[in-house]
C-alpha cells in the first residue's frame, strides 16, 4: 500500500505544477529578450518523471546541444510529446 501512495504522490497536480514551473521561461536581469532557459537539472527532473530512459547525462547533453539557443522550441516539443 505504501508503494501505491508513493506512486500517487509522484503524479500529484502539485508535483506536475512544480515541474512545469521548473521548465517555464526565465529572464535574466540584464536580458530584455525574455529568452527561455532550460537547465540540465530542470530537463533531468522532467525526464525522470516522464521518460526516465532519457535522463541519462549523455542524452541530456545531446538534447541541450540540439536545442541550443532554441529552448522555447524544446519546451514546445516536450509539451506536445508528453502533454506536460
């Protein structure tokens, strides 16, 4: 029964909202372009929840390199693919 409670806790709306906020666009104090920034840590947290196979460090680096400078496109892709 404890495993079931843990599984529910991992999919609570609060947890999903925290993950979305972690992947939301951020702006720097000097940056006025409202650039989207996805960090390796935030991407790892997202993949650990939605697709643990992609949470490997080499995979994260590959994804971040592929979307370098286009993190807004990465967020759109993740949202479309995983519904998050």
